[in-house]
């Protein structure tokens, strides 16, 4: 009887986890405590509870109940990944002791603790990418349909009740691309920003591409259509970091397929990419001017926005380095970078936000020890793959999840949301968990 009850809770936990995946990009939230520090963006200081948070907590609660009815050993391997993530959680909590805003750091450390629990759930209960194909597909369909509709209509679609932002390309603060004569809204979907939508789509498309290559069922045509839809939405986010993330993840996959002589899978990936390109090409041609703005540093709109972005990032990096220099041991506290810059640079010429380099943000907020833990979590998977290359089975699942992990890592070199914002954090910790689970199942070490 206890075994049957445990099986029910196990199934419900996996269902809640699937809902978490679908809701990762959603910006719908409840404000637990409003903590305004103008002109700092409210999401950096308010205590928020997102749609995905409900299901993260449900997943962890239901999973805990399975251990009550069916006791078993908790798996922590691979330790070379689990130890740095656990260490980051501990040092993040310790940063609240000397934090610039202790309450804010406690709020974020609680989130890191929940993320560590989710990492352990994935490590113990989710075998590989195949367990997230369907929820990833649902997320791509919903977000892509909304994002494409927004760009075509050049406004929001009236979905404010489920978290859509009110969008108008003429309004200040709305993310657009501009050629000097024409202004266009970037695709938001149901997220807070096109870059977040782009990152979520890049990760999901890599996962679904493995699904496509791993099946020969009648679903293949539908999967290919879903990838093409997501690729179009990704194009319309005009997110360079997301484009680069998808490209590097896909190239890694092709390289590993070729290196392990899985030629058929290479052909499948290339065919899928070619089919998606055919769908996307007419829209890319139509938006060639906007693409030139995003890709060409000498484009006419450089003065309008591109040059400002370069200068802004340099200023944010310098300000964040100052924070690290002043708080080298425990940092200024989790989540406090925008507030500290506001306090130390009252005449700052740009928006108060973290640096667009995750490792630098980690160092500023958790000190050198936290940065070393994060660096270890970033690099340990690649060292392990190389050192154990003769003892690891490079299955499509392991290759695919390695591509996903690389994509998330690349995003962290150009944006901060995989460290500070809820959707990005879920992508980062999810990719760590999936990679660890898949590597453990594919290795003989």
C-alpha cells in the first residue's frame, strides 16, 4: 500500500515538474512585498512569487512525501557538480550576514535553496532530456505564438491577465529595434524581456532537436513544425545572446555527433536546421534592415542604441568590479548589485542593474569563494567529459544536454538573467541537473 501511495506522489511530482518547465518563461507574479528604490527596476528589489514558484514548491513537497512512504537513498552524484552548487547555496546564504540589504539577500538565498532542491530532484528523478520534451514543446508553442503575434501586430495581444506586458513600440522602456527610419517591436511573448524569451527558446529548441533526432514516429513532422515556429520567434526577439547560444549549442552537438560517428543524427540535425531556415528566410529577408542593426557594429543606428549599450556595459562592469573590490570575502549580498550601484553612484548615467557577465555578478554578491564555486560548476562538466571521454557513452541525450548546458553558459557571458532573474535561474539549475543526471547514467566512472 505504501508503495502505491509513493507511486501516486511520484507521478504528481513529475507532473508538477512538467508544469514548472512550461511556466519558466512566464512573468505572471504576485508581489509579496513592495520595496521601491527609485529609479531601480522594481523586480530587483520587490519580493515576488512567480507562477513557476507554485510548481517548484509543489514538486519538492510531493517528492519529499515519496521518501516518507518509500524511504531510499538520495543520490548526489556527480559530486564534482553537486559540491560547487551546494557550496554556492551556502555561501549565498552567508552573504546575508554582511549584506547591503539583508532582507533582500535572505529572500534570494531562500530561492537558491529551492533551486538546489530542484537540482537534486532532477538528479534523482529525471533521467534525461526525454523527460522534458513535451513540456518544452508546450512552452515553445505558447511563447512563440504570442511573440510572433506581438511583432506582427506591433502591440500586445490583450493577454495581460496571464502576465503579458502592455506593449507599444513608441513607449519609453519598451525594447525595439530601429534602423534610423523604422521602429519595430521585439518579441516578448509572456516574458519580461525579449532576451529572456530568446534564451528560453534557444534552450528549448536544442532540447526539441534531440527529440526530433531520437524518434521516427508520426510525431516527427509536428516536432519539425514546432522547431520552425520557435526559430521564427527566436529571430523576432532580435536577441544576439540567444542566437549565439543556439548556434554554439547546435555546433557542439554536430561536432560530438561527428566525433562519435553518429552520422545519421548529424543528417537529421542539418535537415531540421535547413527546414527551419526555409520557414524563417522570408521573414529574415523582410527584416534584413533590423538584423543589420543587431549584427553590424557600423550600422547607422549605432549612435541611437548600439554604442550606448557598449558604453553602458563597460560602466556596469566597472561599478560591479568596485563592489567586489570593496567586499571581496562575502560580497555585498545576494541580489544587491543594483542597490549598491545606486548608493555608490547616485549620478550613474545608465539604468541600475547587474553587470552583463554572470561570473562578475556572482563575485560582487557572494565574494571570491562564491565566485570560485560558480566557476567550478561552470567548468567541471567540460573537464569531466574530456577526462572520461573513453568511458562515457555519448548518447544523443548526453550530447543534447551538453549543448543545452553550453547554451546557458554562453548566455551568462552576455547577460545577467541566468543569475538574478527567476526564468534564467531555472534554466541554469535545470541544465546543471539534467547534465548531471544524464552524465551519471552514461558514464562508467
